[in-house]
């Protein structure tokens, strides 16, 4: 790997580390969805609490309504018995119970209005959360696809750089091989490939010269001095 390739790899590693440190969009979407779901749970719990309170008021109202009926009957019975004072007392109690009943009924109506608002809010929030859930999954899928495309692009970029490095190395080796071929064809490497170094060549030359002198002396000894004329030597050489 070249210096610039290593440098780029270092920068890419730091950039990836910075991206990992940043918030993941998928996690942000999931967190937002979770918070909305928690809010919906609270609203539904509120609806249940209001409905429970309203039910209690209804039970109290039923008891007070029954008490009003009983006091009405007691007042009538007292009058029939000639006890107007008891009848008056029963009617006074009835009036007090009636006030309590009207107050409870008013509270019940208020709770009913609150419950209606919460139910409406719960329905709207449910629809909003469902819409957000669909959009969330779509956005997450788009982000995942974009992330995959980015990684593929980075992979292709790395492959291209590696191929470029290999191509450069191949070209360098081809150039060296071509240069060696040219030297061999020109004969510049013949002496190196055959004759060895300078000392070896000089020693070989001395040995060859000595051999020639020895052969010449041997021939002179065999033939003897002056036995051949110049014409014979010329004819023999031809």
C-alpha cells in the first residue's frame, strides 16, 4: 500500500469513527416513536381514570336518588299520620340530599366532557402514531439503503485503488523486463553473463597466449629451422 493510500485509509477510519459517534437516525426515529407511544399510554390511562371516577359519581348519584325517594315517602307517611313536623323534617333532609345529588350530577357531566376530550385526543394520537410508524419504517429503509449504497461505493473505490496499485506495479515490472531485454539484445550483458569479472578475463587471455607460444615452440622443434620456403608457407596457408 502506497503512502497516500495509507493516509486515505487513516482519514476514512477517523471519519467512520466520527459518524459512529453521531446519533443514528434509526435510533432517533425509534426513540421518538417510543416517546409517542408512552404519551398514548398516559392518555389512555387518563381516560380509564376519568371513566372510573365518573362511575363512582354515578354510584353515589344512584344512592342519593334512592335517598330522595325514601325521604319523599317518609314525608308522605308522616302527613298521613298527622305528624306535620316529621314530614317537614323529612322534606328538609330531602332538599339537602337533592343539593348533593345535583352537585354530583354536575361533576359527572364535567367528567363526561373531560372523558370525551381524552377519547378524541386518544383517537387522534393513535392515528398520528400509526402514520408516524409507517413513515418511520420507510425512512429507516431509505437510510439503510443509502448506507448500503455508500458502503458499496467505498468498496468499489477501494477495489479501483487496489487495481491501480497493481497496474502500476505490473507496468513497472514490464518496463524493467523490457530494459533487460534491450541490454541483452545489445550485447551489453554478454560479458557479464559469460566472462565473469575483469580479472577473470585477463587471466584467461594470459593462459590463451601461453598456450599459443607453447604450440609454436613445439612445431619449430618438429620441423626444424629453415626447412620450408616462403612459397610453401604461403601455399599451405591458402
